[in-house]
């Protein structure tokens, strides 16, 4: 369980990234923070592994204030996936995945064996392990990023726009893969994105942020779509866009969903 | 050529002396310049003045610097340290900027990822930042190595041994072949040491070597983009 | 420490400021030689460098020339030319020109080729001739780097002109060599201080010019406003 208790962050230059933010992320749930750039969502994420320390307020993990833990040890116990993978370009794919267990003192051989299993787990052929990151496609690199984050078997997974840099089709595949993995593993996932569709697809709970990480609305995707809290949320989730408002028609005994422009988009079963 | 036939036995000794003067200065320059460059990159406020001082130091002409070191330190003109100090000053001045550039060239994302995985400060430096800075560092060390080997010859003017002796001795005795031998031998030595540094760099960075070999497009640098267009 | 005061004593001695071996004469020789050499080197290297940068042809040759030139010991070139052409200015000037070309050439080339090709393409698209693109787009945009090359070349020539005194009766370097021969530490150190001061002043001035030009290129409005205030 991750708890943000009234955290704020003011950077040295005087810019406020986060103003008085509170949130509880229950264990084994996927919570997605969604907001445009400048909403402070990455800052929030980085508070959890102390890449950023809040100016005021506390972050608790399983009830413990993390400011009292050693940052380095804390980070080794939390999986982190970032945009563009952030893979170490001078280490092979296998060594990238094996890095954190080795930092934790697992022997190289053991860590590598485990890494091979993880590659398979995220849908990569073990043969790719010998390659360097630049020899993989963008989608493959992101899978390695996920495998690396899982390597130390952390309870918590932080994901910072992990699929932002790949094309839409691959993004979709990676999202499905994450849903499958989460069904198996049941991690506590805090996920950051600016893509509303991605948030709705992945989240048990969506948190829509405006500037300075002020919570505009939180809840299940369907709740937010059905009852946007205000105009900001309505515009942000595109509730009044034609693609989101569907009407139904009866065609040959079946119910066809049609968007506002009259284009059929699906069939209700 | 007649001169070379009669005097070639002198050359190995001169080469050995030349190398003895060059290598310590090259090594000291790397040891001193890399941390300064890293500091200049990390702390911008210090970085500007540091790089300014480096370019001023590099502007000092070699012979006056050697003489100033001689007179001010009281070292003997024949002492190896006179040259080592002078060459190290130039080496550091030349390498500090490249070192700062080398650390700046490390992908911020990768650095952050290493921190997020739980590398400690020193561990990030030794295992991530420094290895990733090596390709740019090596290019700077190569330039510095060549310039150091060439500068050692100036020491001959104050009585230091090395291939420069062929230049001064040949000039005083009016033997062009001796001077030409000195020029060519110095240039060859520079090219050889440059090649050794290059090979060492390749061995230290296997991930870039494979990139060359497979001919895959590496990250497009500004230079290569220009050349392609 | 007494060497330093001796050096200042030498510098303060009015006898050293008179005649054909006096400091003003030597300084003038040094500067004139530097000026001639840099001028010749620029006439040769700027057009070639700019053309290579513009056409992106021959870049490998420029790189090879610049790299190879660094490996040639300056003292070697000076003494070799000195033996070939005897005492006089011809040998040092030719040697110094050869040594100055790579820096200026590399600067001119790098300055032009670093320009975003889209900018030159846009100029071409609106109907500028190649010459006009070079003169009105590429040279102004590449100016800071081109001047950086000129700065490096100039400093190298000032420094190496000191060594040229080994083969010619010319420039401030004479004090160093005369001092070395005569074991006159005051003259040696005094001369060294003169040369170092000259080089540092030139470096500071040229760096300032380069910074000013860079400011004009990257932020034209701010420098124009500054001009208006003057």
C-alpha cells in the first residue's frame, strides 16, 4: 500500500510541481495518474522511490514513512519502468535485467538464470538476452524495461509513461501484456500517463490531475466517463467528443453502436 | 638517407626517452582532467570558470611555460618533471572540456534509470556514467596524446632528451636528413600511441564496437546528419 | 622568487625598450609575423573549409588533414624549413602558415556543416543562388564556429612564432633563446612573461569577439538593442 499524505513539492527555482496531494493506493491494485504535462504526475511517481523528496508531507509504504528508509535500498525494492526504457546501453539485455538482483547481492549466475525466465515472462525470446539494447525494437526495449523492473520481485511497480514512445499498435500489445502480467502477479502498480485511453484500459482506479497535481476527479473509468466532475475533466477525457458518445440502432435484430457522426463502431452483445 | 644508415642506433634510445616523457603526462592528465570535467558538468556555476581557465592555460605557449616552470620550481633543465608538469598542464587544459562534454553526452534517462534501480552515487559514476562517457573521453584522450607527443620535442630546446634532439642537433649541424627523421619518427610515434588509445577505447566499450561492425544506424549525431544530407 | 624580481628588473630596464633588439621592436615583429601568417592561412583555408562545409564533399580529407597536422612537431617543421631556406623570414612564415591552416580549415568546415540542412534548403527553396546561400545564410550562421577556428589558429601562430626565433632573428622568442644561451634567467623569464601575457591578452580578446558574434547569431534582437543603446 502506498499513501501520499498531503505532499507538496516546490523546486529550487520556485516552481510548484505538486501542491497538497493525498492519495491511497491499495495493494494489488493498478492506479493510473493521468494528466497533461506540467500536472506533476512524474514528480508524484518519483516521490515513491525517493528520486524526489517532497518539500512537505509524507509518503508511506505499508504504513512506514519512506523518508526514514535508505533511498538506495528503497529503490532496489521497487520496480521502475520509464519512457524510452532507460536501459543501460553498455550492458547486454540479460545483464540489464539481472542488475537489480545483483545489486541486492544475488550471484551473477543466479541473477542471469532468473533474468532468462523473466524475458520469457514478458514475451521475449531468451536469445535476445545476448544483444545490446540498441539492437532491439522500441517495443522489445520496453518489454525488457518491464522485465528489469520485475527482476527483484518487488511488491510495487512504478511506471512512468512506459509505452509513450512506441507506435499505437505496439502500445496496445504492451498494454495487453501488462494486464496479463498483472492478473498473474498482482503487484501494486502506480502508472503515469497523459493518454486517457491508456488510463481507462489499464486502471482499477483513475486519478485525473490538473496543474500542480490537484486531483480533478478519481474513480473507475466508467464512473469518470459517466459523470465527469467538471468541464476540465469532461474536456480532458473527451466525454463530449463524438467518439465517446454512442447511440444504438437495431439492425437485423442486433444492436449496433454508432458514434455521433453516424459511423458504426461496434455491436452490443 | 646516409645519415640514417649511420646513425639509426641512436633512434631507439630517443624513442624510449620520448615515450618516458609522454606517458606519465598523458596518464596524469586523464586522472586530473576527468574528475574536474565531471565536476564542471555537474555544477554549472563552477563549470563556466573552470572551462575558461582551461582554455587560458591552453593558450600559454609551450616554451615560455617550460622556462617559467624551470625558473620558478628550481627544477633542473634535465629533470623529467619539468616536462611532465608542462605537458600535464596542456593535457589537462585540453581534456577538461572534452570530459565535461563526455559526461553531458550521457543520456539523462539512462542515468535516472540507474538511480531508480538503486545504484548508489559512487556506483552510478563507476558503473554507468563513466563507462558511457568513455567513447567521447577516448576521442579527447586521442587528441591529447598526439599533441603531447608532438610537444615533447620542444623540450629539446632546454636540453631534454627525446626525438626533439634530432631536430635541434640536426638543425645546428645542418643535416636535413636528421631533422626529417626526427619529424617523421615523432609523427609515427604519435600515430602509434593514438592507435593504441583507440584500440584501448574499443576494448573498453564493446557495445559501441558491435554497433560499428553490424553497420546498424547508431544514434544520429549532428555531424552524421549533416554528412548524410 | 628573486628570479621573478630579476625578471621584472629586466622588464623595467629602459635599455631593453630601445633599439633593434628592444621590446617594442620585438613585439612589433612578433605581431607582424603573426598577422601575415594568419592572413595567408585564412586566405587559403576559409574558402576551402566553407566550400567543403557547403557541399559536404571532402569532409574526410579535411578531418584527415587536421588530424595529421597535429602529429607533426612544430619545431620539426620550423627547423626543416630553416635548413631548406636558410635564415630569414621565408622559412618560419611558410612553416607557421602550414601549422595554422588545419585549425582555421576545421573551424570553417565545422561552422558551415553544423548548420541545419533544412535552413539552407529553405533558402534554396525561396530562390537564393548557391553563392547567396553561402554568403547570406551559411557564413553568418556559422560565424561563431568559424571565428573559433580563427581564434585557435591565431593563438597557435603567436605561440609558435616564439619557437620561430630559433631559426630567425625575429620576435619575442629571441629573448628566450638568448637567455637560454647566456644562462640569463632574468631575460629568459622576462621574455617568457611577455609572450605569455601577449598570448593571454589575445585569447581573452578573441574569446570576447567570438562570444559577441555568437550572441548576435543566437539572439539577434538582444544585440541590436544593445547597439541602439550605444
